[in-house]
C-alpha cells in the first residue's frame, strides 16, 4: 500500500509516512559519508541504463572499431569500471574474443578498440558499467557484426595457378583497416620452391612487392605473407596454388624498331624511346644519333653498356609496373654530347650489333 500511494502521488497518513521519510534520510546520510551526492534520488537504482553504440553497418569497415558507452541514472560517485566484451554468440556463452576493462569518470566514454577483432568472423558486443557503490549494469547487445579479413592475397593467387613470362613478377595483397594506435601493418614475404626458400623480405610497409633479383625460369613457386601489427597480433597466408616463371621464346632475328614517340617531345614524353631485339648469338650494341649530314651528335647507349655483350633477348621495354613503356637506358632527350639541346629537325639513329651492317631510323626532333 505504501508503494502504490507513492506511485499514484497520494499523501500517506503521518504515522505511515514518518518511518519511510526517516529511512530515506538515513540512506542519504550514508551516501554523503561515501562521497556520493548529498541528495540521492530515491528511484536512481531503477533508472540506471547503459547504452553501447558503434558501427551500424553489418560489415565493419575496420577490425579495430570505435564504440561509445553512455551511462545514465547512476549516482555521481566515480570512477566507473567499464568492460567491453565481444563474443561469437549473442548470449556470450561461447568464447569471449575480447574482454577489455578500464576506469572512467565520464558518463559518456569513447572506446577505441586496439586489439583487432577476429579475422573474417562474426561478433556481438556489449558494455558493462559498474559504479563504486551498487551493482553492474549491462547494455543491450550490439550485433551481429561481420569482421573483415585481416589479410587477402590478390596476385599471384589464382585457383588454377599463375604463369609469368617475367622473372620479377609483382606480388599484391590487401589488409584490413586498423587504427593508427596499433602501429599499422608490416609484412614478411617468403618465396619458396620445393627445395626451400628462394627469397625472403621483411619490414615491408607497402602492399606490393617486386623481387630485386630474377626468379628461376621453368620453376614452380609458392609464396607466403605474414602481416603483423605493432600490438603483436599477426596472421600468415599462403597462395592457393603454385605459380610458374616461364621462359619466353627468344627472338630469332635482330630487329631495331622505329623509335617512339616520333616526332618528339610529345604531350606525354620529353624523350624518344628505342626498342630492339637481338637474335643468337647477341653481341655488342651501339646506338648513335647523327645529324642529316651524317655528323655524330651523341651516343644513346652509355659507355658502360657499350662494352657489354648483350645476350639474345628483347631490350628497351620497361619492367612491368614501372609506369612507362621505356627502359631509360635506351632513350634520347634531344641533347648532344655536350649536353646542349640540338636544333629542330630530322636526325638519323644508327643501330649496329658487332660487325653487322647498321640499321637506320629517322627521328624528328620538334621542341615545344
């Protein structure tokens, strides 16, 4: 009857009201001794709520999301003991994959997760707030939320295997977004054959890697990658199937191609590029630029290259992924041997291998 009167706003008789009022004041005096607010609402215990908010999308865009915890209706005694938990099941009866506890004086607290959530997993999240005096209160469950894969190998990673006709293929992968406080990802890459490790690299920060040395032709390779965070978390993956470095057929004849762009410079290049193929048995290569009267202007091949015996193969092409189609060893920028820009006009480019007859091409220099 006392409760119903209070809830309905009715006035109780004096002999019923006095014990209730006396107990309220005794409770408030106890609260003051404990450092709590001098006037504590009688109904505060029934109004305590904890709300956990975070990413709303079913698929998280990071493995270290940011959350917010709001505690309402608690006495002003501080600090709160706040726990953030993540589990694989909505009732948290299964394995707890994250259980982080900290203290806060604020009723609204932003929580930055720095330990990555499980790769490619489903998680449910909740917050538990415990005041200095009283009982802990648990938020409603947030989830399910899908966690991105920590690491994905892109190429070479075909289910049917990959073939490359270059000795230094480009390795490409992708990592999940993490908060900067984790230190970011670093990578350790290993390329191996059935006989053992062929190449290993560590401390990689980029998500691409091109070997600095040639891989063996006609050989099957496997590659693996370990991604590691500054917090100590790591994951290691290997490609789905082996890849092979094939040995492209060598040219059977010697060809000196028309230089490009021509005329030059162009809107995209200040230099003109020379491609050539060498058939067996290769030889020493000389590329000279002459004026229309046959006078020497400059050599395209550097002195160091001019003393090299070139093996049979294809030359002048840039390495894949270089952002250009031209090997900078075999270009002419329109300057003479003295470094000065030559006069506009038509120039002859003489290509010669060993004692073979020279091959000529015309280059039109038309400076802007």
